């Protein structure tokens, strides 16, 4: 089996937002919608204050709460763990947006482009009326992953089969790979470092892991 | 250590969505009250026409508003595709039989059909409450005490409207409306305490002290006082008037509660980290969860 997951090394992330820009360029999301975000968190109180850069987005959960509430079956989970949205089925009820504790889903009511009425090349390529009035989110660049696997490439290792955010990360903070493969990059990172997942108490089983210190727990 | 708040108010469900919960709650509450009224010893044969028709109207209004809310209204029938886990699908499945049974109960003046409609209404109402509870992004909705609060609110609205629509002379129905209103207040307080204990976002908790919330609370307390006065018969022949007025205020208080719950107090959970990363000279630190920060820990 395969279980694709993302690992973000919080020690390495410098908050440059290159992943954010790469995602925006690749997916041509409407203004105000961002699949890969990096939050700038402030932790502690003066004078003991730290900034933490937190890459976030769809966590591709083991038990996606968005899938459970979706009345139209538009939200699905593939065998490899990637959670997708069938835009031709979605009714735009927003129940999934209310169910996602990671604030990873968005919806827009009208077609809009970054620079007014004129669409850029990437926006023209991705323009699709089916994306208006329905839920949208990160899908781990499933088109790149599938195309890469079809060519015999390894997602997370071969750039052409790897999500754009990971591909573009300048500090080596973002990693993508197969958790079911004990020799994959993500499996090794999780075995060698201490990690957490967000809102683990909710039982969603996020497929997005954060490294915060060296050494196994 | 504490982390800055990242919770924000949800922007996707507006007054139309609140109207769905108002219509569904009041409509089903009214149908349940009408069904219960047929069991009273003094009840005549047949069913009360206007309460059932108004109850159906409320349910249809709620469904109509949610239809206006969704992004792809012409695909609305896709709502029926996921009964395995979706409470929205289950609510959709119950809507047609509920309205059909209620209409048939009026047409045939059949109490048994109205009981069946009341049962379906209870199921519809439970689905609505579970739709909110399944919303894990919104702590004010996903808290387990949301379900009894929504159900009690619907019963208070429905039984109050039932008095307003002609049953204000029945002491039993006045007692039922008063009991529902008291239960709603008790469950609301329990719900508020539950949210505080669970460390709900500050934006949510602030709404419990907001002036609009206070006014609504005053409205509901006045409704209870009027219902109690009517039940005790302190106003003599004016007691039915007090009961009708109290019932109407009980319903209005419920509408306001849902508008605030859905559109104003609905803050997201926000993103939180349990540990800071080790970088540079500083050590790592555990970041306290919101519930512990609410208890004054730093």
C-alpha cells in the first residue's frame, strides 16, 4: 500500500512563502484563495517570544471530517491517502469548510483573476466554470503525482512527481513521500526526529507531520 | 507558553443558513407540539390545521433558504448521495416524507398521520443538530452540548408558536411551552460552561456578554415569566393572551439565539502548535492548549 504524506521541518522553514507562490502559480487559485499557506505565529510573551513559521493546508487526514459531512460524495479519499474533490458533483453547501479544523478549504462565488479582467496564462489554463461555487483545496498536486507515477517516477524524490510546494522549498523544510515505505524520505525523517500533528485530539489522523526537534520521542 | 490566536469568524454560512436552522427548528417543533396536542384528553377529533400548515411552511422556508445559500443550486439533488455518514443527506431524505405526512394529516384530519409526521420532524430536527455538531472547524457548533441545545430551542420555539396559533387556552400546552423554555435556558448555560471548559475561541465566548445576547436573554426570560403567569392564571381571562405573547417571545428568543450561534459566534478552531521548534540558541517549549490558557495558566 501507499500512504502519501507531507512532512514540514519547522526548524528549517524561514517563512519565505516560496511554496505559497509556487502553489499559486501552479494551481492558479482565485484571489484570496491559497492552498499552501505559511502562518507567521508568535509564541510566548515578552521577552521570551519566538516566531514560528507554520506551513499548512489540507492535511489529507486518515479520517477526513470533510468527507464524512459531504452530502454529495464530491469529497473522496483515494487508496493512497490523498483527499480529492470532484468539482462536477459538489453542490457548494460549505459543510466541508465548516468541518475542516485546519481551515484548508475555500469557495468563491465568481470568476476572478489576480490582475483584473485579464487572465494570466496559468489562470487561463486552469479556468473552469466548475470551480466556481464549489469547495476547493490542496490535493497534493495529484495530477503531478499521478503523471509521475505513470512514468515510473517516485513522488517526493523525482521533481516531476512531487507537489509544487515541496519542489520549490528553498530551505528543504517541506518533504513529500510514502509513509508506508520505511525507506522513504518522510519515513526516515519521522523516525529520526520528534514530530507532531495538529489537532491530533480530534482523531482526524492528519497526513501532515511537523518536525520540531531531533531525536525520536 | 501561549500562542497568538489564529481563530477567525466563519464567512461561508450567513443569515440564509441561520434561516435554515430557524425554519427547520421552529417548523419541526411546531409539528411535534401539534402532534402532542392530539394526545390531550380534551383534544377533539382531527388535527389543528393552522399549526400544521405553518409548521410545514417553516420547514419549507428553511429548505428554500439553504437552497439559496448553496453554490450550485441546480445540483441540489446531489445532496441525496451520501446517507452513509452525512447528516445533511439524512435530513434531505426525511424532508419529503415529513412534509407529505403533515399534509396528509391535515387533508385527512388524521391524528395518527400527524404522530408519524411528529416522529419524522423529530428525526429531521436531530439531523439539523448533528449537522452543526459535525462541524469540527467551529468549536461553538461541534461541542457535544450543541445537540441538546438545538433540540430544546426548537421545542421552545415550536411550543411557543403553537400557543400563538390558537392553543393559548390549554394549560397543558402552556406548561409544555414553559418546560421547553426552562430546559432551553438550562441547556444554554450548560453549553456556555462547556465552551469555557473546552477553551473555545475568545471571539465565541465574547458573544455571551454581548449586548444583543443580553437583550435576547431578557426576551426569553420575559417569555418564561409570561408563560408562568398564564399557567398560574394570575391574569384571569387575559391568561390566554399572556400565553400567546409569551409563546411568541419564546420563539423570537430562539430565532435570535440561532442567528448569533450561526453567523456571529461561529469562530474557527484556529491552528495551534503543541511545541516550538528548536532553532538558533533558544530551547524548545511546550505550547499550552487553549483550554489551559483559559484557566489562567501561562
